[in-house]
C-alpha cells in the first residue's frame, strides 16, 4: 500500500499545503481520502484525475470536501475524462451538500459520482477492506481503517479524543492522525486532538507509526510534533507531496 499526501493543512488550505487529501494506492487502484479545498490543484501534479478509482470523504466540512466541485468540472469539461462514474463514499446527505457546493440544490452530480452513504461498519473499496467508525466531531465523521496485502492504514478524519478511534487503530501499521488543537486549557471537547492526544491514541492503539496531519496554518506544527513524539516516538509530521510505503 502506498500513501501520498496531497494536502495536509488543517481546517483550510495554508501557504504550504492544500487542505486534507490523501492518495492511497494498492494493486493499481487509486483511492482518494478527502478532497479538501485546494487539493484538486495539487492532485493534478501527482496523478491524472482520470485515474482516481474511488473517493472516500470522512465528513462534509469544507476543508474535507469542497474540491469535489473542481473535480466535477474537470470530469465534465476537460475532454480528458473517460466518463466512467466514480464511486464516492461519504456520510449521508453528501449528494445534496456537494450539489450546493457545486451550484445549487438542483445540481445533480451523479454523472460523475456514484454516491454511497457510509455507516459505521465494513465495506469493500476496490482491493481495500475498509472499516469505519464514527469519530468525536460536531458533524458525522468517519475514521477509516484500510487493509490490503496484510498491511493497514488508519485515517482518523477529524476527531476529538475517541476510544472508538483507538479501537479501530489497534495494531495498525500506520495511523494518519489529525492534530489540530494546540495545547491549552479549556479546549472544546469532541472536536480535534492535540499533538499529545494524537501520540496517546497511537500509543494506546499500539500502531507501528504515527503520521501527524491536519495542523492548521496558525498552529506551531513543530510544537505539535514534539508533543506527540514525547508520548509516541515513532512519529513524524507529514508534508504535501510526501509518500509512504506501508
Ligand atoms: Zn478538518
Ligand atoms: Zn471537521
């Protein structure tokens, strides 16, 4: 399994990266996890959009889904699309939410996407066995564990501290975890992880490696890395364009 970071800026695009988007490949199959703002531009530098076989949206916050709109424009008007319908997995209501982002309530995106509503549980996406759980976030958000070729990657999506996410990640080779909250008192619950909490989740789950992501542009990313590394040493901060063999 190969992971390529397309966008990793938390809560919106930043000066060094687009918002959340990750390309996961196995056996020639290409799955995108999230399509946050700005990510479709970076994607084109890394992969031909027509080679994307499926899209999984963790949730429908703008920084995880808004570049579905340029993805649709490209497929309709570039003259480079093969015209096949792309499976899109997302929380219930995605077709309506993404139609509004694209144009208006009457917009129909089903010429480009075949929508499937995700619920907690198991599903198969190409060569990947996928398991999802609901995270601790103000809107419906799913963390996902992808397994293929005996290797496993867990992507937390957006989440506050969550035992369900720890259980999902148990023994995974790689945990790609958000760390959006800087340390501090009076942090709102059920929203995001601090760097330390991301490290604690990785340690509790016994994963092989922790990849920190979704640090907002206004948060000290090295501080997040140090805080996570203090409790889980096999930690690194991801960058746009970085690749990982899992
Ligand atoms: Zn987010
Ligand atoms: Zn969110």
